[in-house]
């Protein structure tokens, strides 16, 4: 029966392809496990899915463009925020500069007014309270206390013994060249109290 049901005799696979290496339906790996052609095909398909495709190459620039566009939009938003803040700071600075100019002008005006009032006050005191006294001999070779001399003189004129209320703004000899006939220089004094000056005069 084996003769009729068995595989007909014929040239073997090795005989037909003497130059080919012998093949087997499966091979073994180093661990002794069998790796079939189906496993190899599945691995190839898996690696193929990981490879970059044409669609991926076409889509890559679009993805990069979208990411770049998003970053640019964020930078624009930050720029707008900073620009708004800078504009606010500039407006505040301008307002402060204007206020400073107004304050400087007001301070200058107040200073000029105070100076004018002081000059007017000194002028009024000079014109109303000045007393010019002539004929008082000058001290020779010694320092002259004009204020003490005037105080004694005014006490004699007013017939008072208490010179404490005599307050002088200034008291000095007139600044002029010495005369040939040795006439003593006038004494000019300014009293702080105008009524007292009127009493003396």
C-alpha cells in the first residue's frame, strides 16, 4: 500500500537546486525558540508602520508652521501687553513732568514774591527808621562801639535810664572819604521800632 499511497519517487529538492542552501519551514533563534515566517512578516509590518511615510513628510511642515504660528501669536500678545504698560508709564511720566513744571513755576513765583516783599520791607525800614547823626567825634586809635554810643545818646534825648528797649537793625559810620578838615563821619543807624524813632526825632 505504501507503494501506491506514498510520495512518488522523483528528484529531491536538493537535487533540483544543488546550489541553494537547504531550507526549512522554520528556523531557531539563539534561545532555541522557533521563529516562523509569520512572525517575521508581523515584525516587518510593525517596523513598516514606524517608518516615515509620504503623508508624514507632507504633514511635517504644516505642523511646524502651526507651532511657529502659535509661538508668534503668544509673542504678539506679550508685545501688546508690554506696549500697553509702556504707554501707561509714558503717560504717567508726562503728567509728572507737567506737574513738576507747574510746581517749579509756582515755587519760582513764590520766591520772587518773597524777595520783593523782603526788599520792600528793608526799603521801608531804611526810609522810615534810618537816623543820620552828625558831629559825634570819632574814637582815635581805639575800636568804636557805635551802638553803645547811640544808646547813651538816645537815653539822654528821651530822658530814660533803661536802654534795653533800643534795638538796632544796623548802626555804623557813613562810608565816605575822610574830609580835609577832619570833620567826623556821620553815624547812620536803623531802629527796629518806628514809633521809637519818632520819639527820638
